[in-house]
């Protein structure tokens, strides 16, 4: 699964990196959070958690209010703030989103909640990398459960990850006018696949990360054939990522800042398995 990631880039940087034509991150959007989001949406967030609004790249038609609408241009690549945790259009309320932060690549084309979005509403979720928790095979916590050590996983080449995502629109029947921005909640989920060798020593799942040459087809609303989408869901070969243990502070969604990406000092590691070698690197019993 993918339950936390680092969205540490500014919108201006994402616009350039992902060749975005329209930046909508400054527009008001509906949030499901009770309290104001911290850090604010659209600013660097080193501990992105479900239910937060996050920058997402997608391809959509222009609105009539857009300057270029009169030119008759087709769908354009946009950067928007979407809520993490997909709420299907048929859902009775938004609570279902907390159970749909991830979608399995092997079942996404058949699952009722994801199948339509998988064919027509795909997106990219920019991330510096993601966090995953490893259950220790040798050390337990105070409750007798395996001690969980967070790791940060990033691309070896230092570029941002483009996590494969799906998005959906949900209409709130309690809001009278569909023209009211608060009548709509736009949400997304991150597609996951089997973890590659090495990373599977941390967790058995990982996000599906798309390389730049796959972005255009993944984002294209014209690619709707199930076989074509299934081909896009196949992960690239192993060796693109590196992983290292980080502070357990990331386990609290109140923790934030670039310090979360720093490697954890050896004295903080207990019963941790090296993802590359499989050896216990500290606290062996």
C-alpha cells in the first residue's frame, strides 16, 4: 500500500517538470478536513496523508471561462489540488474515501469503484518519494507486536516520482447549484502493484511509478480500451529506487518538514532488515 508520501515540490516547479499547460492550484476547492490543512494545500508537504488536498496532474477540457477556450483546443494538461481518498460518483457520502486511498493494479479494471476511472480518468501524483513501514522480524514493541520502522523510498536518479493515480468527481446533493465549487469534491487514489525485489523486504506492495515516456498515454482520456490500460498498468523493471530508514516521527501526521527525509541514525534502529541485503542491520536477537 501507499499511505504517506512527500509532496515537497512547489506548483511552479511541477508545472515545468510535468509540462503543465494550466495551473489551477490557486483556485478554491472543497476539503473534507474539519480543521485547516497544515501545511496549506499547494505548499510543500513532507508528510502527505489521506484526506489532504494534494497537487495532481491530469488532462481535462478547458472551461468556457479559460482564455484559450475560444481557440477550440482539446483537453489540456492541468495541475489541480485533489483530495486523497477516492469517493465514487455513486457514493452516498464522502466517508468511503478513507478506505480508497489505494487501488490494486491487478483488479482496478474490474473493481466497481475504480473501473470507470481507470479507463477515462487517470492522473499523475507527483512525489519526491513515499514512506513505507517495515515490521521487524526480531523486535517487538511494548504491546508485543513487531516493531515498525518507517522507510523512505525514492528514485535513484534523484527525479520526482510520478505515481499512477485515478480521480473521480462526487456531487454533493445538499448543495443546490452545480455551479457552486463547493458542490463538487474531486478525489484521487494511488495505484499500487507488487513490490519489486528489495522493496518487498519493507512491504509487499508499492505505488505504480510511471516513467516520463508513459505519461502522455496514461493521462490521455482517449486511451479507454481495457487492453491498452492494462498494458499501462505493467510496472517497469526493478532497480529504479533506493530505500533507507527514517525517523519514526513520520508516523505522526502532525510531523512535517524536510527533516523527515533525513536517514535515521543507527542508534535508533532496532531489528531493521536491510532492503538490499536482507541482513538485520541493528538489534538482532
